[in-house]
């Protein structure tokens, strides 16, 4: 008994009731044909994809390859329009190669010379019908998009009303929470874990992941805008522009989007252009150098034990090749003297990097509200610079060669205007000065130290010191030698 393969195809979206397009119906029809003509079905190939677009159809290509290699003498397909909609040229290539294809619905067999003309003409008709349908669908979608009708399924946290406009759904509060937490400085993976732990439903119903959080942060729909994908490879959708170059709202009347300031801040913080409000949680440390010291042997922190700072790994029974320890009084006195010398020697007026770092950190301590405002302004500048650069890069990649290309000059002008405004705001805030007089004079610095309590002393050290790496003593009981055993990493200015 000869063998035959079946090729089944249906589009991703099939209307209910059109049974001829279902895999089950096509396969049953193919097996009936094979039984009537004394064939045994060797392989069933299936593609749930369009036959017209440039989308690769893996099983279609494999089925044809099997034919060409003569692994099977014939291929059955339900109908010409289920096979290919790219016209006569595509079908002629196959007919000229000598392969046998049966089109059941039209009762055509490429092995019969009389059917050749009919197969070619039917292929052209299928292409014409597909072209017309595609044209109508594109025109319909274009008009709907201009009117602010959301064309696909409603995004997470939103629902579509009967007019195709978007309204808040029951998960809208989760969308706001995501943007709030990212703006505060939590990484997307941490936000995803927290949402999963709190049993908040994700868009797909399973655990949250970082990529889903990022997509929500960067999707313009949550700002209320119609969106369009520049290309399949472009990471995020962008706001759609109509013929006038204007963005189009997809929210129903009276429905508020996520506040623009919150969206902008979340994106700046995630992109690293601005620091979030959340920093490392510092407990109520009772010793001067806690959390500054690191063991050179293994990199572990050095909390106190008795009268000494010791390698935490070694203290916990974990392996350390050279566990460090130092008497509290000796190392604290050494670090204090080094701190006074380095800070008082740094030139305020000359823009010494250490003094710039001290100024930034001291300002964050004594004027936190003003410092946060300045950081936000600087973050806005960085984000605006990145937006201008991204437009140029996207243009170079050809992403604006299509319909969105005519809006490119306007997009650049808007991005440059945003950059100018952000720079003006940052320049205004950068003019505010913090009194650094005591850091420029060793006597004043020592007086301030003597008058300070332990928390203030800890803060004073940390405005100038990032961390201190301590090596193991040369021998047990050796006198403490700070120069030999301590490597102080001084603070550096925040990235500009």
C-alpha cells in the first residue's frame, strides 16, 4: 500500500461553526480520501499560521522537503487556499518539480495534466481573495486605530467596553503597585517575587516574572495611549501617531491613566538614570565601623565579637582562607585619623572627586528633600538624553522606514525639547549650595566629631568612605598596623 502525507492548516483565529477550517475536520477528510484510494497516511503536518504572511510555516516546509526527497509519493491538502495564498508562481515551482499534490475540495490532482491550469488559476484566485481581505482588514484597523479603538485583547489591568475603549479592570491596582515599586527602586525581579508571594494574579495566571513587570512599566497604553509595534524585534510597543503626528487616547472618557510623573520616574529608576528612594536597610548599629569593614580573605563583612571586629564567615564556622580580625579601639582610631586627613586635604573649590562625593552624600543627609528633587531632575536629563539617542539608533536600524517614518522629525523635536526642559530644571537645582566649611578645615572637622553622637559619627565616616578591606595580621598578637592591613576605598561622585 502506498503512503501519503496530509498537510493541515488553519489561521490562528477561526470563527466558530466553520468546521472546514478545523484540524479535526481536515484530518478526517484526508484519511477518508486515503482509504478510498488505497493509501496509508504516513505523516500529518499541521500549521496554525497564515498562508499569506511572511511567517515561516515549519510543517509546510517539512512536508514539501519530504516530497522533494521522495520520502513519500504524494501530499494531500484540503483545499488550494489551505495550501498557499502567494499566487501562481509559488504553485508553479512545485508543479515544475514533479511532486504530486492532491487538493481534495477542488478535486484536483497535480499528477493529472488537465488539472494543472485549474490549480494555477485557483492559486491566483486564492491570492486575490487574500489580498482583498488583508486590504479590508488593514483599512478597518487603520480607521479604528485613529479613533482610539483598542484592537486586540485588553491589556492586563484593563477591560474593553462595547465601544472598544479601555477602562480600569479589577487588576488596575496591581498595575499602579508595579509602577510605584519600580519607581521606589525595587528591581523588576523583586517586584515579581513580591507579587507572586502576595498571590496577585499575573497576566497568564502563573507566577510573575521580571519581563512581565518591565513590559507593564514601558507600555504606553497605561498612560492612556494607542500603541503600535515598530517591528517584531523591537522590545517595547511605542505610542501610535495619527496623520497629524499626534498620539491617540484609547481610554474611555473620564478614565484616568497612570500619572505621567509616576511612569516617567519608574522608567528612569529602572534604566539607572535615577536612584530610587529605597536604599540598603541599615539596622541600629552599635559600633562605628559595622558594615564598612570587609575581610580580605573571603570578602565577608566584619561585625564585632567581644572587643574586636572579626570575619563573619569564620565566626559562623564557614571556610575563609585568611580570616581577618582587628581590635575595635585600634582600627577605629586609625580609620578616624585617615578620614580626617583625607577629607580636610580635599580641595572644595578645585572640585576634588572626594569632596564632590562628600558634598553629594552630606546634602542627602542634611537636605534630603532638596537632594531627592535634584536627583530626580538629573535623572530626567539622563532619560531625555537616552531617548534622543534611542531614536537615532532606531532610525539607523530601519525601524522608522515604514508608516511611522513620517513622524520621525517631530519625535526628534519633541525629545530634544524634553531634554532642554530637563537640563534647565537640573541647572536651576544644581545652583543650590550646601555648607561644606567644616570639611575643609581639620580643626573644625575634629570639633564636629567630638560633638557628634555615634549615629552622626557613622554618617560622617560614610560620606567619605565606601568600604575598608582588612587583611589578616602577619602573626598572632602582632601590633595593629593600619597602613599595612587596611585598604580604604574612598567615596566617588555619583555617575553623571
